[in-house]
C-alpha cells in the first residue's frame, strides 16, 4: 500500500518511508491511498490485543520492509490492558491510560518508537525526533524513545500550560531525550516543529523526523483500539456504539474515522473540545479559521490550529459532507468541573478533565444512545484539579510514581526553532 500527501504535491511513498519522513515534502500529512476492508477480520478467533493490532495493520504494511517485523512490533508496543468499563447500561468508558505514561499517547508512541528503531537498524543511520506537546504526547514519546539506539529526541512544551506531573514526565529523562520549555503556546511549539521541517538544510543535517500525531506511525495504531472497542461493544449490546472523543490536535479522532472508513462497527463519532472551538465554529459557519489557543483545565486539548484537520478534510472535503460525518461540541471549564463531580458522586468513577469533556457531550447529546466515552489520561496526572473536586486523593499508578521521583532536566527557549539546534 502507498501513502500520499494531503496536499497532493509529493510522490506516493511506502508506510516505512512515511513514518521516517514524518511530514511530506510539500508540508502535507500522509494518508492511505485507500482503506482496506475489515470484512475478512474474524474477531472471534483473535486471542489478544496485539494479535488484533497485527491483523488490522498488516494491510498497510503489505510489501513494506517492516512487514516481517510487524507482529513483534505489536507485541512489544501493546503490552498493557485496554479495558472497556461499563458505568451504566450501554454507557461505557474506553480507558486508554494503562500504558507506562498513563495516557492514550502510549499506543502510538510505542508503536512508532519500535518501528523507527528497527528501520534505523536496517538503514544503519541515525535520526533526530522533534515533537511538540500540549501535555501528554511529549511524555509518551520520551518514555517510548528513551535509550533507543540511533535516535535523539527534542521535546517542546509550552511554559505554564502543562500540569506539574505532566512537566515531570517531559523533563525527567536526560540521555537521548532533550526537553525545551517554550515561551509560548502549544501552537507556537507546533509551528517551531513545522518550520524546522521546512528548513531543508537543517532537516538533512540533523535527520529530522516527527513523533507528533502528524506522523503516520502514530495515527495507524490509534485506529486499532476503535476497531477493538466497537467490536466488544457490539458483542455485548448487539448494536453499534457512538464514540465520543476528547479532541485537541484531532489525531486521536482521526484514528476513529480511519477505523470507520475500514468498516469498524461504529454508529457515529462525536468530538468533544474545550474552549478552543475551532472545529465547532467551522461546523457552524462553514468557514475554517484557525486561532490562538486559550488555556483551559483540559490542557492537552488547548489547540487552536489542529494539524490533523488536514486529514479529516481529505476524507470529507466539502462542508456538507463534513457536517454529515463530523459533529463537535465545546465544554467550558466550569462545566468540566461539574461533570467530574457528577460522575464521581453517581458512580464513584474518577475522570480527568479531558475525559470529562466527552462525558459532558454524552450527557447533553447522547444520553439515550449506546456510547463509548474515550478516556485519554489517568486522573492522577491532574491531581491539583481533580482531587479538590472529588474530596479525596487519587492513587498514583506505579509507572507514573517512578517518574515523579526523578530530577527534571530542561532548557528554556523562545519561539525560534533555530534555538533548538544551538546546543
């Protein structure tokens, strides 16, 4: 299978080539030329999540140099639980935070790191990863790439806009992981990464690639858990679920739309955003306008210029088609707080601020529908927000606790990407 740029000005490439490049030469994002069908996938004969991941992803790697390594990559990358928790009848939560950094980003980051390490070994060369984070991506990427052979990582995060525990996850590594605190927003961090990629000389000199959700290697594995959860739901309730997804840079949401395009049993996909309303405003006005991000309690979703909208536009190009397939609602900070309290009071269940945005959309718009709320991060990562709301301490996952004990190492920089290469 080949992959093409959303901007249609670059040559088609293989999966491995797209993964190593990160961004297409024309500045676009790689998407499949077509989507394989899941029609021949016999879910009842699959015994584990890594096996399902292999079956779903194998068509994308047909005739690729990673084809023979794919099963091993899936086994190494997806070695943690993926529970679908039922809160009420036909109201479930897909917990994606049981990986090593307690966020959904572990799925894509670990798959990408395993894939890149094997490719670099085959090619006998080195690589520098640039990644911008609004909170969780950087920690997942740092954990996944730490001590990988032939790979250096530069992680950019916005000053004052990540939680204390998120910042610790970004800065506790050292070695081949360098962290940079940027005097700006996530959008500024993201622009620095894109500007660096468009600097042809710099890209060649440093062997740059990306581990953000703009990288195909992050997005493909994120489609797998939508296939997985939708089949589980259908088996349990004999109907297709509606997914409600906390959305920032839209990579996670795009994974759901790719699963839907492959034929996963999904009734509908709804996006929940915070006060950064780029997508709801586009759906209402028909005019797409990016804007500066505003800080919220759900900080990993503080994105005013979502990169993966290019991929959604490639799927649903005109506004009428887009509106038929995509729906989105905004949830403000006070409502996020109220929702966290309501859920805990009713069920004893604890949600992070991001998951609470999706739960609010479910309550307001899909209360009588079979739903899967996508839970993207462990609430312990947002203890200063959640604990006062529920009146109790949240147990810290062991993997996260180990990172919190390490010292922080990072550099402060402005918004010029060239500062990242002066050390």
